[in-house]
């Protein structure tokens, strides 16, 4: 695509927004053969999905941007968990020109508003923020709102083309790191994950980590923490903000965790730093010159790629030597004296092992932070620190009022009822468990409804965060723990049991589950040779055919727990071949024989029965060995979509009955 010509045509266009939508879909909730009523921009906010527009097929992931023209047919098939996106429908026309004009010929050649393209924006957060504001503005009415929306659309187009134009000049490691640094400096007060940075650079997490450390001299996470602590130090010594307010202002909802990071960075806790400054008269603080006024050593100069072009050695390393005095500063001496004084006071004349001393100091920091919180009129039940994907969070030792959009079955299996769960999870779980009295929290999750339930703990997976306001939005309501969705009932119930303080109950369930696996494995192996192969085929509406891997749809039971072999191409192309975020491989109906094993598990939802009937009438189906040998077993898609503890037990029973029927 010639972006210069494309931009020229956009600059001449008259544009009107027709609709802006936020759409959430889940695996199994496909949108097929949808004819676009207008030109559209689609920006993915979470999850991934296979999308086919006419003959163009692609896997869309978070922050991918797609454009398609009016009249094109769209198929959207979510690949795993939740898939969410914004859609901006618009109409654009070019002014009438003479028949022979160059502009008219260019428009007919390029067709900018009806063209399909798929891009990965270099700075997706910018576009995401703009399209989110457009969505919010679309809810307003009036002429002024319409004018504002039109301006915002052109702002969005401008940002998109600016990024695409800039990205043509990018590609060197230095440029990529500059990109990451800009993002960190603009977003360090919010959660910044390694996944976000890797997506931003368009590379793997491991490559991004190596690249960043080679150029900056520290890992991305170390740099982010350093940036936050540098700002926190300024707030601490130049303002009257309390500890919790400072922690929140630099991106930490957990004041205990913040205190520990600060102490690790500067050698003393934030409360000790402020107290020492107050008692020793260091009050002449110039925020523009922190190195002269701080009672703690200043951070190494922040890496600034624009002014450090000569900081590279021939081997590509960064020269991080700063301009420092050769004599120790008064600041450093003060810190040393304070540290020695504290150490002497804590020892009380007795020898203390380094390990115990570390624990004692850590507890002192936590207690100091707790005292600060108490002075602000706060009180809390017995708590502990829990490490998760977004850091460490102070959670109740025995939480009682829990929100968990995803882990409904895990909690019920442990005898606990959450206050609320996501719409999709509630709907699919109702057939297998009692969901009476559990609030429907919607999709995206309704933060107001969650707040009204007054939870003391929120347990959530990452897929729910972004569409509902991000981690900070939840952590402001209650302590929030972000877990990986392992799709492994043993791993998941172990995690939930640990969080709820129900480790014993979790272990009891695992013991029962493992006993059930052993008993049923012996039964099915008496009927089917373990060397025979299996394939899991999902038939949906139209011509959609999916081969599932070893996670859900019974794959974990067949391949992992019972030890049956996947068909050779299933192993190579699906289990070992597809993206780790995906649960299945989308194939053409004609390719089914290439993937069909000795035994075939056919998964279909009720609304796909017509497609199943059509497939079974075909010659492709009738010539399969599994069909000829009566080795086809039909399962309900809805019953096998989740693999929480309750569903997993039921799935084992269903598959055991199917495979041993008539024996």
C-alpha cells in the first residue's frame, strides 16, 4: 500500500461517523458471514481471534488494527478466552472533481476507504486512548458532540498515519529502545508489563529484555522501578503527601510493597527518610536540584537516548558513568551513619544472622508503613503479601467477600461462593453447578456493580482487566490479584486454595481427582489400545472446522491424564505448532482426513447441528477410518469449554462412558 497516496486522499475526504461499538466475544461465540454495513476500523483491546475478510485471513492480537470496506464479509472466531475490540464505522467521500483529474484517477486506483489492511501500530497505547475517548464521546448527543467526534476521528487518522510513517524509519535496536523508553516515561504511573513492551516493540519478551538491558544497562523492570522511586523520592521530600498517596501516585496500590521497593533502592524506608530529614533540618529542598537536597543518594541519570548517542562502546554496550564527585557526598555519609545507627539499635548488643536481620528489617518496614496507614485512620484485618502477575498485594489472610469473574468453579469446588462472576462464566456454568445468588457482573465487567458488593478481595485473569478499566480500576475497589489462566484444574485449584487459605481442601480435591483419573484410565485402556490415536474436531456454523489441542474440549483428559496419543499432524501442527495463546487450529473441511486419528471426538454446540448434519453427508466424512470403524464420539461443546474442577470431573465421566459404551 502506498501510504503517501492514501494519506493524500484522506486529507481531501469528507467524513461522517456512523457508529462506534465495543464488542466482547468468547471462544465459541463466532461471528460469521457478517456483511459490513460501512467502512470500519477495528482495534483489538484484549485476547486474540482469527479474522477472515473476504479472502484475507489473519490472526488478530491485542492492539492490532484492521481496516475493511463497506460490503466486505467478515468472519470472527475468538481463539482463546475473551476477545474484545472497538469498531468505528464511518462513511467518507471525496469532493467531485473533473473526470480527468489526477485525484479522481488516484481515488479509483487506491480506493482508500474500501481497502483492507492490517497493521501493528508502533505505539498502540496512543491509538487505544484515542479510540476509547471516541467511544465515550459517542454516547453524548448534540451538534457540538458531532463536531467533536469528527475532529477526534481525524485525530485518530493523523496519529495512525504518523506512526506508520515513523515506523518506516525505525528498526534499529536503538530506535526500538527509544520507543520503549518513551512509553515507560509516559505510563510509569500505571501498570507496565513486559508483555506490553514486547507488543510495543513487535518482538518476543526475551529479545526485548536482552535488547533493553544491552542499551540501558538494566532490565525494563529495573528501569521502571527506578523511575518510579525517583519520582517518589521527590514527593516524599518536597510535599506533605502521606505514604499511601505517594505510592498510588507512582503506580503502586500496595503501600507495603512500595515501602520495600523504596528501601531496596535507597537503603532506608520512606518513613525513615522523611523522619530523618525532619529531625535533622534538611528542609531547604529544591525540587529542581534533588542531588543537593536529598538525604539519600540520587538515582543514576535517567537514560536519555536523544542525548546519549555516543554512550555506546564498540561492542554496543552503554557507558553509564555519570558525572560524579570523586569525594563521598555528605548525603552518602548521612545514609551510612543512619544505617549503622539503625543496625546497632536493632541488634541490642546481640549477634543476629544475616537472614534473620533481613526478615527483621523487612518486618520493620511493613510495620512502619502500617503505622502510617493507621495514622490516616485506616484499619485492616489480618493480612499477608501475595505475589502475582502485577506485583505483590496485601490481601486478607481469610477473605470472605470475594469477586472472581473467571474462577467460579474453582471456588465452588472448595466450598466457597463468590459474590459475583462474569456473564459468560455464569451462563456456561449454570448447567454444571448451582450459581444461585451469585451476581452477574456483565461483560465488560461493571465496576460500579463490583464496588456495590463491597468485596474484600478480587481474583481476576488478565483478559478481564483492559476492557473494564485496567488493574488500577479494580485495585481501588479492593485488593486485586491477577492470575494466569492455566487451564489446568490441579494448578488452578492449588492457586485458589492458597489465596483463600484452603490449602487442605484443595489437596483433598486433588487427591480425589487423581484417584478418579487413575480409575478411569484403567477402564478406558482395557477397551482402547493406548497406542491408538485421537483427534478432537469442533464443527461450528458454516464451514468452520477446528482441531483442538491438549487443553480443553477433552484434550487435557485424553492426552495428558489418560496418556492417549494425538494423531501425528495434530501433535505437530496443533499442540506443538500453534501460538501458545490459541486453543485450536482452524482448517478447511477438505483437510479433515489429514488430521483424523483412529478415534474422533466430535464437539458441537446446539446451534451447529445443521453444519454437523451437512458434514456427515459428505464423502469426506464417510471415508474417514474413524467413521467406518464406529470410533466417533460426540460431545457437547458447552460442557467441554471450561476445565475448572467441577467441569473436569463431569467431563471425565462423560468421556469414560462414551469410550467404554457397550463393553
